[in-house]
C-alpha cells in the first residue's frame, strides 16, 4: 500500500465536513474525497471550482 495523504471529504454543498488519511489504492471508496496536498484545509472550508476557500480567500499552500 502506498503512503497515505490528507484528503478532504466534501459534501454536495461544497463544504468540507471531515479530513482523513487515504491511500490511493482505496481512494475509490470515497468518491467525495479531494486530496488537499500541502494546504491546511479544515472542516468548514469550501471547495469551489477545484479550489479550497476559507472565508472567500484561497487556502494557501503550507510552507515551513
């Protein structure tokens, strides 16, 4: 199994309702999961047109 990554579970309304770790091999078990990559996406954020938004602003990539 490959390394798990963070995914957002997105409702029909586009609002993130959970964050989970998910491997690509079982990605199809969660059709509403969207990989967040290096973005600090949280419950309550929105996913619109392929972009995560928080309070109307794009959720930036996390940088150390």
